């Protein structure tokens, strides 16, 4: 009797632990072929505003994550078959070559990804094959919720109250020890990074996100943050800081491509609470995981509305489209040091703190009055931890067209700068030209008299009065 064969299509679930699709596939077939396809539309594509769809930082982290997954599968007797092209065409061809009965994969919820999985499903139906879908990015199972997804509350506070009251997070699934793979497909090597249209020199020229992609690295980061350093016990107090590696968990990039499971992180927090300490900080890290789920449920409920100017409310705010002003924002040349420092950080590393992202988004929306979708697209290109639901959900929220019941979510930039960067160390880190200024002048050099500015080498944008902007304290 011929072995039953299947293909496991890896997407944003690049791990072997807590992977329901992987474990079920092992139970259903004798020979399993794990496959990853670098989608050429993502690698080579652009956003409507002309930014690279997947910028250098996202691509580097993803590339490292795929390499690590390939190695982890090899340790279990299998391999990862890696291709470049269109998944719906490549996997369809692999099904025919291998004689596979099923394709196992995690379901995605946003339109670009849904189009791909729907196209593959239709192709498979034409030859009597099917996809089996699983959920791998969520903390909660939709079946466990006290409401159907279309009835997800429109405020997070209500969502949290209902979910915390009625739903327990399930335990993560174990990693398989052995995965059997046949010989019906030719082994593949990793494509060169340069073959994907990138250059390592682009990464080397920049500071870059300091963490490496991959499940192995992600699990090490969890161990460091929770167990080795006890940093989780002070997370709530440090999470709004701006400098350094350990003021926050830095797990979001690993979660975004599925190197680590949110259920795994949550389970480690619970173990820590049982064995060491339970406090507001340990709760708050789990609270942040709940926010990720909430944005995903909202994206499912409202579909493509989260990508439109009016967001989930449908009420388009007044916006201007001034490309020169936008370019100054994205290049860190607004003349407002706190905003510029955060934008320079994302341009140089692909990372920005939560506090920083809220401020730069509020500044673009409320002070510059620019189209918030431009900002969301720029973040989509650069953020190493980009996730469509979280990115556009947060921009909806800051633009006042999302789940926040308040009409105007405005951040007073100078007050924020003085509160969260009191000595100006963050600003000086990313704008060395301001390093000799003290606080609070470093946050608003425009207030320094012309007499005191004589002989200084400040960039012009920090010398001229910004009369066109009314920046309240």
C-alpha cells in the first residue's frame, strides 16, 4: 500500500512547537513535505505609495527565520522545501508531483493573504484535492470565545472583560520528535538573499534590529526575558522606556512571523507566576498578547475597512496629502527632535518602541493633518515586527477611526518627550547634532535665543522657528 502523502505549507507560523497544522498533518499522512514559498509579490512588490512592500529589515528577519526552521526540521528527520514565486502555483505543482492528498496550513485573515489561499484552494479542487486550515497565530481559539467573531465588541475593554471572565488560554502543543519525509520532491537549498533582491550591505550599512530571526532565537529571548533576568516582573514599569534591549520583551517580531507561539509565551508567564512572582507586570505582558488577538478579531469582523481612510467607523477624517511634508516626517526632518529621533530609529533599525510609534502616528495625524494611510504603509515596509492586523489596527486607533471610543486621541509631543526622555538621552542617541544641548532645550531648540545659538552647529531645521506648527505642551 502506497504511503499517504501531504504538504505542510508554512506561512506566518515558522516553528515546530505549538503548531497544530504540523501535528495534525503528522497524524494524517505517512510522508509530509514542509514547504515555504517566498511570495514574489511580497518580495518585489510595492505599496500604493511606492514603498517596498517588504523592506530590508523585515526581509532579513524573515530570511533568518526560514533558515532556522529548515535546520529545526532537519533535526527531526525532515527538511524544508524552499521556493520563490507564487504559492498558489508552486504548491499546486508540488501536490501533483508528490501525489499529496492534502495541503495543511494556517489560515490568514487579511485580504492579500486570503486571495492567495483561496486561489490555491480552487486550484486544488480542480484535481480533487483540498486544504485543511488551522489557526496558529492566536492566543485564543475562536470556538472558545463567549461570542461569535462578527459580534466582537468594538472596544477592547469590553472584549477583555468578557474574554478574561469566560475563556482560559489553552496549553501549547508539544514539538514533534520525528517527522517523516519521503523522496518524491527534490531537496532545495535556501535562495541567496541577493536573489530575493536585497543586499547584505544594505543591512550592514545600518544599525539594524539587534535580534536574529528564528524559532531558536525566539525561545532564547523568552527564556532571557522571563526566566534568566526576571525582567517580566518589572515590564509595566519599564515598557515606556526608549533605549536599550530589555525595557520591553522584544518578542513582537518573533510573534509576527510565528517563530514563537503566543500560547507558549503565555504559558511561560503563568509558570513564572506560579514559581516566582505574580504582579501587575506579569499580567500586563499577557494583556499585550490579548491586544494582538483583539486586532485580529476586529480585522476579521470588519475586513478591508481597516485599510481604508474611514477605518472601521467609515467616517473619513479631514486629511491633506502633502508629499514634501510627509517625506520630512518619514526622514526624521520635521524639526521636532522627539519625532525625528523615533523616525530615524525606525529608518536605521526597523524597530520603534510602542511609546514612540504612538507619538509619531499622533503627530502625523493630528499635528501635520496628513493621510494616516501613508504612515501605515511606511510602517508596513519597515517594521521588523509588521503584522497587518496590529499595524493597521493601531493606525485606525490613533487616527480616530478605529476601536477607541474617544473622538480624538492626541499626544502632546513636548510633554511626552519631557516625560519619557527627561534628559534627552534618546534624542541625542539618534540625533548626535543635539548632544550638547541640555534638557529641556534638547526637545525644543527653537526656544533658544539667536544670541545663544551663535557658534553652534545645529542643523537648520532645529534653528528656524516652526511657526507653521502649533505644538502645545
